[in-house]
């Protein structure tokens, strides 16, 4: 499974791990992803989404149906 948020598209990014002696080595910063089930009342079914915590806040603010509708316009299958 890929580490990509289905709503925001957040992906892992790369950067440097910096030691106490200032030696830099490459590392990955992973997004804070959660697998969450939502009940989509308009379609009377459950949907499971892999979301960043920022996307969960977006769904709480705008509503699940509005977010799913926008995702479908962008070409995602849900």
C-alpha cells in the first residue's frame, strides 16, 4: 500500500537527518496517515479512505459528501 492521502495527495518527502556533530544523512518524512471508515448517507454505504489527519479535519469541516464529490470530479474512484 502506498503512503499517499486520497484527499490531499500528501506523499513522503525527503530531507536530512542532522546529528549532533552536524553530519547530514538522507531520510524520509512520512505523512501522518490513518485508515478511516465513513458512512456515506447519500449513497447508504460505508467507504474506507486512507487519509492524512489534515484531510480528516477537512471532512469534518466541509462534510463527507462534498469532499467525495470533489474527489470524483478530479477522477478518483470511491
